[in-house]
C-alpha cells in the first residue's frame, strides 16, 4: 500500500495474541510415583527427559520414552505413573494460547502422542530444551531472560503449529483424493452397469476422458489419483467391471451373447469375444458352457 507521503508502505496490523503459561516445570520422581486421575482447563505438553512413563488419556494408555511428547487437551481425563518401576524425569507446560487459528489446529489433529523421531517432536525439541534450561535457573531470573523465555515459548508454538498444519493439510489432501477417487469409480460403474440395469444398450461410448471432463480435472490427474487409491488405472478398473458383468450376464443362459456384447458397449460380438478371451483365456460361448453346462443361444 502506498500513500502520498510514502514511497513504500507495508502493514501488519492489530496483532493480538494472549499466552497464559499456568505452570512450567521439570520434575524427577521415584519408581513408585503415581499422579492421580485429573483434568484441567488448559492444554498440557508433557515431554519425557529420561525413564519410561505410562500416561493414560481418556482410557487409552501411552508408554512414553525419552524424547517423546504428549499433548493433553482441556477436559481430557488423564493420569501418569512410572512404567518400569524406575526413576523418571519429565518437563511439563500448562498453557492457553488465545490465537485465532492455533486452538482449532490443536483440536483438529487426531494425535496426542508424538514419538521422539516424529516430525513434530524433532521440530519442537530444540525449544523444549531451551525452556528446560530456563526452568533450571529458578524463578529469580532477570527480565531479559524472561523475555527470552517468552520468545522460546512462541518459537515452540510456531514450530508446533507449522508441523501440525502440514500434517492436517496432508490428511485433508488425502481425504480429498479418496473422495475424488470414489467419484471416478462411481462414474466408471455407471458407464458399464447402469445400461444393463435399465435393460437398454448404450448407444454412445463414454470413456475416461469424458469422466475427467465431467469432474473438471485432467485425464492424467484422474488416472494418478485413482491409481493411488485403487492400485490400478481407471481403464483397468473399467475392464474389471466389464469382466465381472460379462460373467454375470453369461450365467443367464436365455440372454444371447450378441445382446450381452451390446449391453456392455462393444461395437460388435467379435470385439467382445476377443476381449473376453484376453481376460479369461476362453471365448464367451466356451465360458458359458463350462460354467452353466448349457449351450449358448
């Protein structure tokens, strides 16, 4: 944006983010330690420094080892204890971050447990370690150290949200791909199955290009998305459906083979017979005789 008094001007306006850190502490406990069942109105990040901790969240138990991170959401009932009877040390942050997109992001994620080698744990571990160091300095730290501690907290949440956004975006993309692949499959099924259900042969030929055009995507993208979900190309799936339907129709001994060829969209019986033999090794007539014991009409 430029006005008459400026050559260049850029704005980042009305930035309001409220972070309330209720507690942040490092604690070492003996092997018989147990923390009773409870819940709270804040988020909790629990990072294991050493030992093995067993944490149960809403009835689901998680075994946590050094470097593993757990996110506990407000209202979730949880309790913890040593998992192997030995000493353990953990770092814990209870917080609320009032930022328009951050809390929804935490709620959208299906995950509570992030192993030490997960992308999220790897991304946030440098900031967790800095915060652990701040905690070990005690409460009486100078103001500039407190500001650095706040900066480390925001760096932590930035790394957390960036990794989580990428993860939830990938999940969203996968769901979109699954939905699109199902749409493609439905269109393919409609091509070959609907004409027979209505007892009428299809007069026009509809192909993968038509499906892609109808869905507003390219043929290459159509094929790529479908193969990723179904493990075969749309044309292979179409052939599979045609084979299945051909076998069903051939089992109806009163239905002539030329009529079956027509219902399946082949231009003539010779074309259908060649294709069926490529699929099964038998002509339609031989297949019918072998599987029904009746000569084809």
